[in-house]
C-alpha cells in the first residue's frame, strides 16, 4: 500500500502554550517498502506514526493510503481500517499481562469479527512465526522481555496487515534479542509484502531500512533512500529489487 | 467485536480481579437476599391466608353491619354527641351505629340471603359444670355454622349446619382449666356433661320510689328482697370440645351455644335497657345462584354495609402485601447502595485498565464494544450477587422453615417461606439490568478514552 503524507501539521495546546509537534510534514512511502522514522527524543516520531495510522487527527494535512485520505474518514471507518489493515507494535510492549499468549494475539481477530475456528488457526500460525508456539497457554506476565516483544509482534501480524507500525521495537531489548526481532520484522516485510514503518533512534536499525526519514523539531530534516536514486520509485520495482 | 467474545473477555476481566468482583457482588447479594426472603415470605403468608380462609369461611357468607366504620378500622372516637338510642358505646369509648331488630327483620325478609343471624352478645353472671358447685365465668358466643371448627373430642355438625338447641361447644382450653380446678379429671370427660348458666335480668333494678315504699312497709329486709336481682338458668349439654387449630379461624376462646339460646340470653339480660335487641351486625349466607359481591352492592343501597368472604381475604392480603412491601423496601435500599458500589468498582476498573482499553481502541475496537465490555462485567457482577443472595436465602429459608412453622404455630406442613423459581429468575435478570445501568457511567468513560492518551499512561 502506498502511503502519501502531505503537509501534516499537529499542534498541542492553545495560543500562547501552542506547540507544533509536527510542522508541514510530507513524504511518500512506496508499497512494500521499509521505512525508518529517525529523530531525537521528543522530535515528533510517535506523533507522526499515530497520525499516519489514523489514531490521531492532526488539524491540517492528508494521509492518503491507497487513494483514500484516512483523516477524512468517519471514526467507525478509521477503526475498521486500523483493525483490518494495520498492525501495531507499541513503544512499550502493551501486552495484557493477565491474559494468555493466545488471548493476547487473538484480540485483533476478535475485534475484526473473525470466527473462533479461524482465529485458532491464525493465532497458532502467528505464534509459530515468532517462535512462541510452546507458550500458547502461558500468561503474558510470565514471559521474558524479549518474549513479550515477540508476542507483540505476533499480535501485530496475526491479521495479515498491509502496514506494520513499530515504535522502538528493539528499544528495551539487549542486542542479541534485538537482532532476532529485527530479523522477524524484515522477514515479514520481505516475504509477507507488508509495508514496514519503524520508529527508532537506533542508527544501525535505521540503516537496514529502504528509506530513512529524519525528523527534527517536528519538521522533515532529510530523507535518505538506500535502494534507488529515485526516492519515489514505483512500488513494483522496489519489491523486485529486494 | 462479537457479543460472545465481549462476554468472554468480560468474564476474564472479572476473574483477574476476583476479590474486588466478589466484594462488589456481595453488596448486591445483600439486596438479593432481602428481596428473595420478602418474596418468599409474602408468598408463604398469602398461601397460608388463602388456605385459612378457603378452608374455614363459607364463600357465600356475608357479614352485614349498619356502621361502615367497622370495616374501616374501628368506630369513631366518641366525644360529645347528640343522644341516639341506636348508637352504642364500646368499653374503649368508640361509638357504633348498631343494628336494630327492625334492620334484622328487613334482612330476613330479603330473598337473596338466608340464615340471617345477628351477632348476639350473650353474657351470664356465672356458669357451673356438671354437678360441681364451682362457679366460672367465660365468654359466650352464638355458634356460627358458616365457620368450620375442628373437634378435639365429641362431634361437630358439618359446615353450614347448626348445633342442637340444647348443645354447647366448649374450647379445649376451657376443659384444661376445669381439669386444673379438679372439676373433671380429663378434658374428654367434659363431653356429655351439662353446663348451667345463670343470667341476671336488668329489669329487676327497682326505682327509688319503689325502694322507699318497700322500706316504709317492710324495712331493711323488704329493700333487700326487692334488690335481689331476678335470675334465670340456662342449661346445655357439651357436645364437643374444639381444638385450637392452626388453620381454624373460629373464635376458640368462647363457649358456643345455639343462636336461638344466645338470643334468649341476651334479650333476657338486656330487656328494659338501651341494649335490648341491638347488635353490632349480622351474619348471613347468600342464596345459591347469587353473587356475594352483587348482593353486597344491593345491600349498600339500603344502607347496610356487608363484607364478603373475598373481602376478608382482601383485608388479609392487604396486610400481607404491606408487610412484604416494607421488607422489599429494605431490599431495594440495599440495592441502591450496591449500585454505587458497582459504579465505584467499575470506575476503578476503568482507571486501572486504561492501557488495556487504549490498546483495544488503538487496535480498532469500537467505543461501543468497549462500553459493552464494561457493562457486561457489571452485569456479571449483578448476576453473581443475585445468585449468591438467592442461594443463601433459599438455603437459610429451607433450614429455618420448620423452626418458623413451630414458632408461629401455623400448623405442620405449612411453611411461611415459599420460594418460587419464576420471581427469583425475574429478580436476577432485573439485578443484571440494574448492574448494567450502574455500569453505564464507567463504561461510557472507557468508551470515550483517547487511545493515544491511554497508551501514554505508564
Ligand atoms: N498530549 C500532548 N500535549 C502536549 N504536548 C505533547 C503531547 N503529546 C506529545 N507532546 C509533545 O510533542 C512532542 C513530540 O512527542 P512524541 O511523543 O512524538 O516524541 P517522540 O519523537 O516519539 O519521542 P521519543 O523518542 O522519546 O518517544 C514532544 O515534545 C512532546 O512533549
Ligand atoms: Mg515516541
């Protein structure tokens, strides 16, 4: 899915205390690409990700996904869009500690009304992908940090999303575990064909992505493209070259 | 999100906060317990009253009076009133418009009622049993064939038939007194014995003029002779002893004599006074083919106030319903208190689970579904409370019923707490609805939560 962000502006607070977290941000993400949003803490990375996924509603600008401006959709349609097309991996894991691994991963499927039978099959598949198939019935609180993050990934991929947003997916992990998570994410991007958007301040991780969007004080600082000299190459070529 | 999945998540949510869930539902259980008990007690009392009236009162019986205040909770306080010889004053100072013989004759002449018997108030100075000289006093009443009594010894006529002219029916408790007083050796010995009642006429009271004349002619002795009251003896044979029965309404604290004799005694003792041939009311039977309520209406046009057997039932039921209403009120107060408990618990739950709610909303869960999740949790709390309350109420009720039956003396096989499944089910469903209503405010808060804000909270 092609994502076109244009003139996105988000202001927190009013009048005197107004603060522009996003200031006229525009860029395009080709279908199936992996994008790193890089910047210092407080530069507006999470705010941008929230706006792009329809969680937030900035006061100006457009987020056009497959030709539809999701900022103009009704709440119900946006909720539906998120539940069907998007997978989230949040900055903290945000797994439900009291629930089993299975129930954690099943949540997005329940939200999008998938039948119990199909749910079972898809949850098992997702848990297998992240290597947690032996922890299906374990409560999430009993998992280690890395396992929790893998559980969050399983939850993000279980509804086969077209776009995966990952906010600091490796921020809380040691480098070895971080690498496993990175491999998982890029694997899904390459083989599953889903667009991957990673928020990070880790330069190493950023360099593994096709595109790097550098943000500074809510503005685009620069955009790097590892793959092709033409930043806005056609999506098919992009996929083929990988 | 599907309703089943929401309900399942609601159950899991409650299971993760067991202590809180149980404590909150206990508050509801108190209300459920009170309501269940009041429903059961009301049902038990109604069934008992029904049985009592159904088996004792002839459905075609009427009680007719001239003063409707009797049916409205007693007579008026007397105060100073213009003298009317038809108004009697009771010992407690209440005035009643009494029924005269003319009224009784009017009733007797009607063709829609029969067996018109005024409520004679026979009184005698004393009575003696068998050949024994010991004198006793006791309440007398006319035998009422419309009310069924149970005989401990001897035999009673079937309902609707009067006893013979010379017969008397004595409460078993009277016989016990006679045994204590060594008049007889055992209660059943009384059956077949005679009762001699000595009544005193009031007309024997001489005027002052007569007394003066007597003194002038015969001195002190003549005056004494003149003031010795005229007396008359009435003799009966005990035909039966009535049992004190849990399901009998009959006034078991009076010796019952035939209506004709009751009339003779009361007329003998009141002749020459205002009380002569004055009655509180009369009993009658509605003739076959007439509706008691219709007869009652017709009597009303003639200024007679009547109470049917059904009215009597209504009076008893009204009392039962009032008492039940009071207990029910306590239950409802307890429920109102528990509603605030639910609101409070669910608010805390929403606060505690801000991140969980934020996550669900971020993943695209509709606000409506989030709201439903919290309302379902509240409903489950209501269900749990209802179940706990009813189980305790039913268990305690079934265990206490025999003891209550004995304490209240309502007769073996009669239970004052009768639990019925349908009202209990309705109550539990109502509790779930109330709980859902209480959960509405916290649920709305959860539904309106901004997912970004929620995810930002640590
Ligand atoms: N609700 C809010 N009200 C006011 N200011 C806000 C609000 N949310 C975010 N901000 C501000 O917007 C700016 C961007 O925040 P954002 O969370 O996007 O930063 P970030 O780049 O993700 O930082 P980090 O790497 O630390 O996660 C910050 O300066 C933050 O203080
Ligand atoms: Mg952030």
